[in-house]
C-alpha cells in the first residue's frame, strides 16, 4: 500500500470519529452504514462525478469498515 493511501485512511477514520462519535449500536447497524457508504460510492461513480468526490466516498466507505474492524460500536 502506498504511504499516502494509509495517511488518507487514517485521516478519514479520524474525521468520521469526530463527526459521528456514536457510530453504531451494534455490528448489524454498522454493516448497514457500510452498505450505505458503498452505495454512495457507486452513485458517485455512476453519476461520473469528479475523481475527488469519488475518492472521498471511497475513503468514507473504508472509514466505516475500519470502525467495524476496530469494534467501534456499542
């Protein structure tokens, strides 16, 4: 993985935790949030938005998945 990619993932997770400190109530809820973010990524791609917008959606999706992996729910 490129170092800049990891940096962007870390920044996305940090921003997500600041914006949404209460992430999900359980793993199933977190999965629904991940599916929603993936849908937003697909929409950005299908709508042929700018690469910057597509990339932002990609990192939002990854941030949700990282929060799931780190059990960032209660």
